C-alpha cells in the first residue's frame, strides 16, 4: 500500500506542482503567453487522453509490468524536463510524463482491489488512496512554491526522479505479480476512445485560455462527439471492449461513475481560484498560499483515519453523501470569504478544513462503490474510466469556471461568483451519488 499510495501521490502532485513555477519557466525558456499554458495542458492532455487505452494495455501485459514501464517513462521524462533548454523541449517532456502517468495509474487501483479483502481493510486502503489523490494538488502547490523559491524551477521536474526511482525499486520488491487477462487490444475502440478523450481534454483546457467560441475549441468538441459516437457503435456487443458500455446501461452503475466527473471539478476549482484570491487579492506570497491550504491536507488525513472505522456501521452511501455536503459547504464558505477586500490567513482556514473533511469522506466511498460493482475482468477498464473522468472533470471545471470569472468582471470582482459556481459541481455529484449510490455488504475481515 505504501508503494501504491506514494505512486498515486507523485502522479497527482505533478498536475499542479508546475503552476507556481510558470512565471520563472516563461522568463527563462521564453514562452509566449499562450504557449505557457501548454506546460500544464500537455500533461493533462496525454494523461487524460490515453488512460482508457493504457488500462487495456495494462490488462494485457499485466498490472505490475504496466506500472513499472509507466514509472520508468515518468522518471525519464521528468529528468529530461528539468534539463530542457527550450520551450518545445519542456512541453514534449511534460507530454511524455503524461503518457507514463496514464500507463501507470490504472494499475494502482487494480492492485488495491487485489491485495485487500472486502470490508474494513479495503475501506482503509481506499482512504489512503484518496488521501494521496485528494491532497496531491494542494501539496503540489506548496512543493512548487518551496522548490522554485529555493532551488529554481527545474526542481519541480527533477524532484520526481528520486521518488520515481524509489517506487520502481519498491514495486519490484513488494508488489505481487497479478494474472494477465487474455484479451484483444480492440484497435477500433482504442482509436475512438483515445480520440474522444484527447479531444475533450484539449477542448476544455483550451477553452479556459481561448474561450468557448475559438474555432479550435469548437472543432475539438465536434471531434470528441464524433469519436464518442464511433466508440459506442464499435463497442456494442464486443467481448473485450476498451470501454465496457454496460457501465452506463443503468443509473445504478452510471450514477457513481458520473459523480466522479463533477467532484474533482469543484475541488480543482476551489484550489485554483483560492490561489488567485489569496495572492492577487489578499496579497499572500506563494509560500503563504501553500501554508493556508495545509489545513485542507490535515483535515483530509484526519478524516482518512476515521472513515474506515465508520463505513461498516454507516455504509458508503451515508458517508459519501456527508462528504459531498462538506465539499459544497467548503467551497460556498470560500465564496463568502472572497467577498472581502482583505483577509488574514486565518480566515481561509475554515473553508480549507471543510473541503478537506468533505474530500476525505467523499472520494473513498464513491470509489469503493464504483470498483466493488465492477466485474473482475473489467477492473482495469473501470479504473481507467474513473481516473479518466477525474482528469476530464478537472479540465471541464477549470474551463467553465474561468469563463464565469471572465463574465463577472475578472479577478477584481468575479471571484465570489466563480467560487459559488464551483460549488454547483459537487452538488451535482451529490445528487448523482445520493440517488444511485448503494450500501455495500461488509464482513469483519481485517
């Protein structure tokens, strides 16, 4: 579990660790204003776009081999990114990081489901996985600020090398070999699913910078829609689909899955726009901003210690609903804080705590319900779909909320409305999971 949690944490941290370093990267490598966004977009595009295909590949070659190959690609790409001397080199390195992350990520959940027993043990494992996933973005912002300020922007890339090398050695030593699944690659489904995911991630991330009416954005949405239609036509009746359509045949299975599209959208929106609020409005330094989000991580850790003990008595549905309510309240309270012209760091703490409590209580039960009801032969595919929806939801949320900010006066006056709009995402997830999430049967296995 330590190997799996550390790997997941490293992959999630990398979605945000470069954010604080972007001004320095832009100056040193002479990025244009538009080009700088590709330092973030290249990683999200390859990670989110390829994850469905990589889940299928992982099932064919074995989860352990997929994890090791993905980590090796991630480490090499991170090192190359730190040595990048041009903008193009860095963007290519970030894209390669995303490919490695996409190959490694589905195997993490497959291992988690195979090395734990249903009941309290698996609930605790899910909580640790959620701790890594939920705290990664905030830790990335803090680590990015510290590394950039003390060692230089290159170290937001170099830091992955020793961590990744350690996880590879540990995985070789402690992770068991799991059986491969005899399956075909499903070339047509792989092409359609990859095209759909890449186009969607590109459309949402580009819309945040260029607007919804940009021809490239519109074209990307058209490609995504056509690819999704092709995917449905190709996968119908296929024995080993890259995207099992049965997952969306009933709302009982589709509801919890779709909630994973909306929960990260609100969480990422909170972290991104709180960063703007604290630095651009309240005058915090990057380090102070990172410190103001530490209570979020602490609350997440505390919740993860408590939730596994509560799940057998209360059930995933009850705890998941309570967590989603906490997410809504945390984001809403930050919207209230944003109405102030000045605020001390202490004022930001309550919303951060509420968000941490909510995230800690929501993600594990929702993920447990999704994975528990998945057929064993589709575990890798379901893991890929879940993480793909999370990546897509984060990009979607940021794009939509950036538009809301622009329509309401920008940073000077639009942050309260934008944060309030961000609360609508976990509220939608609450409705989806509240209606269709179900309590799982538990045993006393420890």
